[in-house]
C-alpha cells in the first residue's frame, strides 16, 4: 500500500473558525471608561480651577472692599475733625452738606453689599476719591484761613505794640506836660518882699499912732510887695496867717477868716485873705489890717504869707508889756 505526503485533491473541508470580538469590545469599553474618567478628571480640574478663580476673585473683591471701607472711614474721620474749627469752614461744610450726604449714602450702599461687584467697588472708589478731593479742598481752605488768621494776629500784635508805644509816649508826654505845668505853676507863685508889720493905736478923730505896747494896740497892719516876672496877670489870692504868742492862729470867721490848702502842710486856717490885682513883671503892694474883737497880749506875733499854696514870706512882730505911763 502506498502512502503519499500530498494532500488529497479533495480533502474534506473543515468548517470556518468563529471570530472572537470580545477583546475588541473590552478594549473599546476600557477606552470609553478611561475617556470618561479623563473627562471627569478634566472637568473636575476645570471646576476646581473655576472655583479657585472665583474664590480668588471674591477674595480680591473682599480685600478691595475692606481697603475701600478703611479709606472711607479715614475720610469721614478727617471730615469730622474739620467741623467747628472755623466759622468760614463751617459755612463751606454747610454749603456742601447735601452733596456730601449723597456721596456718603451711595458709598455706604455700595460697601454694605454682601457680594459687591468689581464695577460697584470701582464706583465706590471713585466716590471716595471725590470725597477725599473735596476734603483736600477743605484742607487747602483751612491752611489759607490759618495764613489769614496768622496775618491778622501779626497785624493785631503790631497794632497792639504800636498802641502800647503810643500809650507810653502819651503817658510820657502827659507826665512831661504835667511836670512842665507844675514847674510853671510853681514858678508863677508870687514872691513877697519888704514885709512890714506895725501895731497901731487908734485915737480920736481917726488918727492912728504906731505902738509896741500890747495893751495900747488896737490892730496889726501888715504891708508887703508881691512880684513875679512870668505869672499871668489877673487876680491873685494872698493869705495872711497871724499866730499869737500862745501858738494858735488868730482867726474869726465873722471878720473874714477861713481855711485854705498849703501844698506842704495841708489844710490851714488863715487870718485874712486879700485879693491882689496883679500885672506880669510889675510889683504890687498889699496891705492887710487885722483888728480883733479882743485885746492883744504881750509876746511875739508871727505873720506868714501864702500864695498858690506856698509860703512866700514870714516876719515877726513883738508887743511888749507897757510901763506905768506907757
């Protein structure tokens, strides 16, 4: 029997093998799953990035809002500090009160929003900048007013100093004038000279005889000359003070006695006053006769003459006790 390695010309056909697609399906499913996971991861990443961006934006907006709030509070503080500092500035604040109030109201409204937008914060920033600009204008006005006040103060100080200087000069001039007037007044005091005192005995027929005996004397007659080269002409009062041996001024109001003021001695009693019609630089003679209602006593009689409050002359007359036939 012979064997051959060649296949039979008509071999029996084998049925075709069935193709297995599960691997492809598994592969596709895997790819789909991986794609889904990738998308989910990408989407989550994008979401996270969006959230982070939103959070960053919100954080930035909150930071900007807080900064604007701080800036706004500082502006309000500056505005409050200006109130009551100056009447002119207060009038400016009162003039702009409505406009400033509107800005404040809008700023508060924008900053009080929980989720203020960037545009709203931008508007608030603009309004705060305008408010600060207005306040800066007030500051300039304050400095201007300070300068004006400083100038006024300096002017006032200068005027005060000038007034004090004028007052001092006036006082000095017044003092000088008073001293000059006092000197002139003193210098215009009359001078008494040629003082003569006689005791007279009155006899029948009106005749008078000089005597030195006290019991025979009826009156004292005092005569003297007055002169001054600068005194104004006119009537001058001359006071005669007669002091008796007992040291008391002889006076009698009924006979014309009274009181006057001496510059060095104060108030004094005078015995008799005589008014002299005086001419400048011309000598005038004055006579004073004193006849008391009582008898003269023995001793020294001092006669003092005053004019213009000053003593201008003094003399003494002695009356003695007479003998048996005197």
